[in-house]
């Protein structure tokens, strides 16, 4: 079976996202590859505005509409059910970002940084998993699953390709929270994976060009300058997994410059932790926010506390 499973959450600008993602599925040739496309559409208001029109002429699509929000259970459970009696490959993806646009999850003040970061992140996922889907199918000849940035078995963003034979041996999905479904594919198992790219930074709060992952050795022969670096909390709630905390940071620009110079300006390997310049706010998750000038472009990298940013500029 050549399977695609697509999960839609009908909030925000979802219909624009759905139209764009389905158009990409078709233009890439991935729609033609698939035997069946299972679409789960969750609308808590039971309206499903524009959904029927998107899929009305796509005869490979089985469309499920429901007002019961069990996060990504509808799509993940469908994959598991089909894996029990079918061999083949599956692409799973969803309308990432439609509900996470705010400075605080329970208020309506928009975070442009978060919107742009998620947009860039989703573009990278769709580039590797949809535009370059033949690489994914080929990778599954020798791997259990593949995608972009897998840490401790979690595919960041929860877009992935997998063999149905791998999924078959997973437990039937329960109706857990959103983290349960992001962890479900490889929970308590050690898959053989293929990463097409690996991010060592947090895309929610990074500002980067698409070419940074599309072009090999993108930094090579470019002029690099460290503009600023700060470490602490950002004054933006990433998601419901972390509380909102006002922005409290310490300046660590010189520490980053020293690291850059110690590597002869050829690379930057920096750890986001309290050793940079102390702990500006005890007991809360912190980030390193680094701004670079690369030729005439301003880039921003956000690195989670406990993670390492590794940039090589001469390769």
C-alpha cells in the first residue's frame, strides 16, 4: 500500500494551509504515487468551511469529518489500523501552526516571530518530505522511518515517512495529549532512521533563509559577523508545554564572539547553558538567541537550553 495520511485542525487560517499543502502534494507527483489518502478533519465548531471544495475532485481521498478533538489521534490511529493488514509506506503530515500564533497560548496577541519561524519550519518539512518524496521512499528500503530532525525518537514537527511494517508492531494508539502522538511512532523502540537534515536550533524563534538547508555549504565564502547574543527567557510562550514567562536575559555576545574567534572564524560551536554568564532566571526554560550578519542578511538562531549550536562556515 502506498499511503498518505493527512490531519487537519480547522482553526485560524487552516483553509489557506490546506489549499497550499494539497496543491504541493499534487504538483510534486506525490498524489499520483499514492493508492489512498486518508484525511481526518477536526472542527470543534462542526463547520468545516471550504473542506469539501478542496477534496471534491480528488477520488483517492477518504475524508473523515468530526467535531471531537482528540489531537492527532484520528490520523495516527488510521495509520495503525491500515498497518495491521497492509505492507508498504506511509507519509504522515498535518496543518502545523494553524493554532500556535500567539505570545501567550490563552490570549490573542500575535507573535510575528513565532508565525515566521513556524512558516519556515513547515516549509523545510514539506520540501524534504513532499517535494523530495522519492528520496523518502527510497530511504525506507533500508530504514524504518525518515524525516527531518529526530531527537530521542521524536520527529520534530511530527511530519514523517515510515514503513507500515514498523508501525504494525506499535501498540494501538490511545487517546492521549498532543505529546503522546508526537512520541508514538518510535516510543520505547530503537528505529533505524534517515535524517535528510538535522536542526540544532529551535525553529519557533529562528529567522533563516530557505537556502540554509537547500544548499550544501551555504555559509562558505560568506562574511560572518556576530551581532548580538542573549540568554534567558524570551517573553513568548512556545506552546502549552511551557508556561509564559516575561523576557529576562543576560548579554552573552562577547562569550559567543570569543568562541567564534577561537575557531578562527571557521565555525561556531556554542552550548546554551548557564555557563555562558550565569542563570538569569532560576527554574525556567531558557534559550540562547543569537543574531548573525551573513553578507547582507541578518540571521537569528534560537537554541534551547541544554542544546548545542554547531555551524561550520568553511565547508
